[in-house]
């Protein structure tokens, strides 16, 4: 008997502090709207797991929950398909998550998960100091 949990694209959850801290030892992929931390658990038979972090410096509880809900939905909609089995992912939100369009958020998240550092630009090009 198979359930919806048995499908190939099922993404598990990181639930306790030691799991989140273990992922910090992995690779960090920085972005404008979030930081993605990735750890290869060396267990290719297990599904990927994801955790979400939003610190208190990024707003009140209502704003933090909205950021978390947007990221969860982005993973559920399409970015979860890019996650590799046997990997753990922690997405650390920045306040900019609230300001970008949802399709752009999904594209940026998928790009970071796949290891592409350059996603579609959010708005213009960043200025450089000479």
C-alpha cells in the first residue's frame, strides 16, 4: 500500500535543534532574499529534509510567519522537486522574502537548490564601488 508520503518528491522536515545545527557544517549558498544551507548526509536512499528559520530581527511574529509560509509554499509548489535525496536544507529567510513576487521567489529558491548561484535578477544590477 502506498501513501502520498511514499512518492519520489516527498520532502521531510528538520524538527529539532541538533538537526539544524548539523546543517550549518555544510555548504552555504547566499542570496539576496535568503540563505540556503545544504548538507549531504551521504544517505542517497532517504528523502531530502528541509527546515525554515526566520530570526526575530526580521519583523514581528506576523511578518515572520508570513515569510515562513511563503517559503514553505515555494518548496511545496516546485522547488522541492530540485532537492536531492540524502540532503538536508535549511532556508534562512531575510526580510526581502516579503517584497518579491512569488514566481521570482520560486525561481531563486530552485536556482540555489540546484547550485546555480545566479538566479534571475530581482531588480536591476547591484552597484559597485570603485
